[in-house]
C-alpha cells in the first residue's frame, strides 16, 4: 500500500490499487513493445538543467497565457478518454479540478460525460478535442455543440487514422463503453481537414499530433492557432521518438520560427520536466495520465493534488534556476544529451 503521495509518480501506484486491472492497463498502457511510452519518460532524464545564480527569486510568477487566456501555470489538462472508468464523476470532476487550479482542460472527443455536462459543471475556460471524420456531419454537430456551450478552441487530433495496437487491451478483452458525445452518430475512419473545419467555425484550431518540422510548417501554413507536439502518449505508432526530443532539435520549434505557439505533451511527471520543455521552446505542457491516476485515486481532489504538485515543483525549479517568471526560462537553462556528447568530442 502506498501512503500519502509526495509526488505525481506515486499516484500511479494508488491508481493501480484502486482500479480493476483492465481499466488500469487501458490507461497506463502503450502500443506494441511500449518503447515510445517508456522513452517519453526516460528522455527527460537525459536533459540537464543549468541554473543561474545571483538572481532575485524572492517572487516567482508562473502565470502565462494560452490563446490570450491567462492561466496560473503553463500546465494544461490533455484530452484523455473515458474518465468514468477511473471515477464515477468522470470528466465533471476533472473539469472542476482544472477550474479550481485556474487552468484549461481539453475535453476528450471520447469523453464519458457530454459536452453539455462538463460545460455546466463549473465556470472555466476549456477546449474541445476533435477528430474530423469522412462523414463530416459528425464533426459538424460536435463543433456546434462545443461552440454553443462556450468552449474556446478546438484541438484537432491528427495522429489517429487508425488506432494503435495496444496489446494489454487485446489480452484483457477491453470493451469501452459507448461514447456519450457520439450517441446517435455513426463513427467511421478519420479524415482530418483543417480547411473545412475553418469554414464551419470561428473558434481557433490547434493541431495535435505533430512530430516533424515538415508537418509543423504545413500546419502553420493552413492557419492553425497553435501546434501540439504529441505522439499520443506512446499509444499509436511505437518506436517514434520521445516528444521532448523532437520538440526542438531541427524539428518543430525551429521549423515554425515563432509563427504560432507550440505546446507539448508526453511523459511529463515532474516540475523539472515542465521547465525543460519550456526551455526547449514549448509555451505550455499538457498532462494526461497523471490526471487520470489522480482521479482514480482521489477523485477531483486527486486531480487538484496532481496539478498542485507539478506547480510546486515548477516553482521550486524556477527559483533554484534563477528564473523569476516563465519568460525568463531560456534555451541557455538546459543542455541536451546531444550537446553534452558534442562537448566531449
């Protein structure tokens, strides 16, 4: 038995104890050999922080803005599916935790609560994740519902033309419940189309699932409001690189050259991870599995604890690194493995 958790990682064991094995495996697992799932975590360990001293850090300001909306820290809640498998209140509890922590939740397309239920649960800025299907009426209906219920942006996920092979789910014969937001709508193969989506909505569109500079440039050219570097938490194509590796090195941040903000998800478990992602060019990070584990362990309070732990760790990292505000975190504050190896030559 795990006692009172002192960091985000310990919530995973609490979730393992709280959930049926099938549901825990569904949330925790990745595709095939789970190489990318593990590498998302381990790649952070190979990036070193270079702190600056002789800086006044008596006051630390972690606040930032996302699409013009101010949040308390550069931490958003990523879209993850079926929260009611983790806790009876599902996404409603997660939304309330996000609101209490003054941050933005991205509601999953595969939510177990409806767009309307989450919208009415509390007042907060929130975004809606979307897949565009060949039968576009499905997406159009969901966009209209999101707009009507006050969602402020769409997060178009483009890395799922097919679902990855998640072998734990196959072994467990995992059968997901019906998706509440798709009741009465036919679900078929995805066919993303940013231009069409822009023609039916004035909401800003962020594109999620970008892993290369070429795709980042294409996304910026079609007028998206932001890019989310993501490999779907290692749940789609195995043996893709860790997202923290592709964030900068000749990839997304360099490719877009500041034309649109870049966000990041994959493997964030510590405040130091957030610091490293910001130093490498991300405007904010999204957290997925830790939120689910907090929800499974302690409901809304668990999600709030997870976010607060990450905020506390980020604040300490900023103070010890000589960064009184988020904008003070620069590329000079980290050194990647590649840079360290090059310095040894």
